[in-house]
């Protein structure tokens, strides 16, 4: 299966369990690996024959920045569902890194989730 990869996207967003995490934006790093068939695009050189990753980026940006979730697992699941709604994407792996995940009220460390979903 062919893949389109969007690595190292960065967004400021308000996701977390603690109230202050919903008030103060934090850095989130996301990567997407989309499974798709690139045969037609490789022959035609036509954007209509592939996944428009500019559109995917904008959809993910809106989802990340305009919503608030407690868990990065929920954020990853919502992103996966949004990307799979694209008719050309048959599978997606979403990696969400919260640069400063609060493990206690005083300590923050990087934390990541990675989720793979496919159309069945």
C-alpha cells in the first residue's frame, strides 16, 4: 500500500484533564501516515487522482485548535475518523504528542499516543 505522510505538524491547542490546560494553549505535535493507492496520481500527475494533503492539514488543524478534549487518545481518534472520511484514504496512523503533558499538577513531560485505523 502506498502512503502519504504528514510529519511534524505543530499546533497550539487546549487539551487536557486539568482546568488550566483548557485555558492556556499548549504545543501539540502530530504526524499522519495515510494509506492510499497512488497509482493513478503517479501516472496522471493530477491532484484529482490523489489525497489533497493541504485539505487534510486544514481539517486536522481546525479539529485540533477548535475543540477541547480531556485525553490525547480522544483527539487521535477524532483525527483518525476525520481522515478516514476522505474517500481515497483506506487507513491512517495518527501520532499525537503533547509536549508538556501534566503527570501531576507540578510535573509535565512529553507524552504520545499512536493509533492506527483502517476502513473495513
